[in-house]
C-alpha cells in the first residue's frame, strides 16, 4: 500500500517520465510487494521473484524509487536470515547482486548517451550515477550483513534452547538419582538398626521362653535385655530421622569406632562369643567413615548370630595401617568353605555394607574362609576419609 501511495504522490509532486500510465506503475508497485508474504518459507524464490519483477517494472513500466527499494532490501535480507541452505543463500545473493550491478551499469551507460545529459552536464550526471551506485552498494551490503547476523542469532538462540532443554533434563535426572540415593541410604540405615536389634531381641526372647519354667530370674535378665535392645533401637531410629531431616552433618549421638566395645558387650550379653581386637593406634577418621565401619561391624555380628551358629567364635578386629583403616568380622561357624553355598538370606546386608563403604571412598568384601567360617573385611583410606 505504501508503494502504491508513493507512486501517486511522486506523480503529483513532479511529473515522472513513466514508461506506462501511472495506474500501471501503481499496480506494479503492489505486485512487487506480494511475494514478501512467503519470504520466510521460500526466501530464495521470493528474492528471485522480487528481483525479476523489479527488473521488468524498471525496464518496461516504471518504478518508484522509495518503497520499491525497501522491498528489494527485505527480499535480499530474508535469504540471509531464513534460508537453511547457506551455500545456496550465498550463491543466489551473489548472482542477484551481480545481475543488479550489471543492470545498473547498463542503465548508466545508456543514460549517458541521452541528449539531456549534455544539457545538465557530464559532471552532474556522473555525480548522480555515483549516488545510485553507492546507494545500491549500501542496500545490498547491508541486507547481506544484517541477514547473516539474524541467521547467526537464530542459531545461537536455538543452541541455547537445546542447551537449556538438556540442562532441564539433566536436572530432572539428577533429582531422580538423588531420590534413589536417599532411598538407598534410608534403607541401609533401617536395615542396620532394625536387623541388629530385632535379631538380638529375638535371641533373648527365645532364650527367656526356654528357661522361664526352670529359671525365672535368668529369663527376667533376658527380657531386660530385650527391653534394652528395644530402647537402643528406638534411640538409633530417632538419631537416624534427625540426621536425614537435618542434612549430612552427623550428630554426636551417631555411633563411632569408640562404641565398638559397647557393641561387643551387647553381643556377649545375648550369648555370643565375641572378641574385639585393636591393632595399631586409635584411628582418626571423619564421622561418616567411622559410622560406616561401625555399621559393618554391627551387620557382621548380626549375620554371625543368624548364620554361624550359637557356638561360633567371632572376632572383631580393627587394624590401623599406614594410609588405611581396616575392620574385620570373622567367625569359625558353619558359614562354609570357599565354593560352598552362601548362607541363606536376602543378601541386602552385604549389598548395604558395600554401598555404605563405597559412599566414604572405601571397600568391603564378604565371603567364606578357606578353613570354614565367614569373613567380612572393610577398609577405608585415611586420607580420603579425613576429607569427607
């Protein structure tokens, strides 16, 4: 619409030597702008169509030099901004720009032979030609440069969107992993606390039931042991809940290696033959590493109580070596020899011990010994544990 209006305004201000009636020039201005409706879907085809219509209008009908230049600029710009085939975009724009340059050169030479040039002067004509040349260079170069910049900006925006999508996907994955790890952590804590104390309470309750008719006093002692185990289980569960609720910082009530003596005494109180051996100086480990080793000892005693038999001798050995701390729980019961079937059970205890030690940078092995019995060995490096 702007091109049509400019045609009539140009004709009103100054009679322009159109090559056709002013109405046809106005129709040509409208037709020139129509292909721009498809400039994003078919940018190269639109540029070629606009250039062809511009050439036809300029050669045989007439064209106004204001809105038409903007139309050509937009068509040329759209190829750089929207064409996905960048090689085609460069070649097509180069060909069209060269064609327009040759046409402009031909028009300048043809106009120089016009008799009116002599009347205005050669210098004036050459100045006019220079203006036309510079204007066209500015239009086409600007359309080329700004089109390419728009394309690069669109690609960068697309890359950012893809990166943001990947980050969001990774965040969701990390959140799922965090939930899974926390679930495993809670499961390990529940298994260690509940399995140990419930097993102890079961042993003491069974002993109390058996000896109740002939020795009520001893049965009462076993029942008091059940009461103590229950209270300790509740206390450890409360500690676990506070630890999980408050974060990674472990409270002072969490068991440490110094509590191994108490753990062994509890096992002896319910009839287990347990010996604690300490080799080397008292290890200085971070609380998470101490808790991990304590839980391994606790789980090892529980497994020995369930699978090794009532007469099995159990040894808990804490060894401090250069660069590492090692804890062993060994029994001489019916755990079996190497190659013999693994004692029945869910297997979650061994898995939990390995996961717990891995979480503090350590390792855990469990299996039958060569000469019978079962061995659990856990180790943690002292350097890494101090950094936890």
